[in-house]
C-alpha cells in the first residue's frame, strides 16, 4: 500500500526518502502507460502548491520594501515610514489561482 501526503508541505517534510518514493511511483506508472498521462487544464482544478504554516508580510520590513520599490524604479514613499503596514495573514486561506474569494 502506498500512502501519499495530502499536501506538498507534508511531501517536502519527507525529504530525500519521499522524493525517491515519488520517483519510483512515477517510473512504475510510466512503465504501465503507453504514453504519458496528461490532463487538459480545463479538466483539473489548480490548488495552492504549498499551504504555508505562517504568512509573513515582507513589506513590514525595511529592506524588502526598498528592494520592491527599487525594482519599480520608485522611491519608498515617506508615508511608509510614518504609518507602517502590518498584516497578520491567515495561512489557511491560501488558495489556487481560480478559486473564488468572497
């Protein structure tokens, strides 16, 4: 019996052993299939690839904010230093690209 992790985070925790097991499953499956198994995008629902345990708001820190504005060729607005933004995100609310968010 093969037990698959229910999400990518649980798979990543398995480390090299998990990767080796996944390779063995894929090799076995490809040996049985006449051609690679593919699905059209309309036939599947994309989910968030990794559900984080914690959400960090990098714009609450000086250096990432400077880097983000520099990438846009803009200066950091003075208001950023006067009223810093903080977001305590809910990591359970990370969804895939087509999910409805109400």
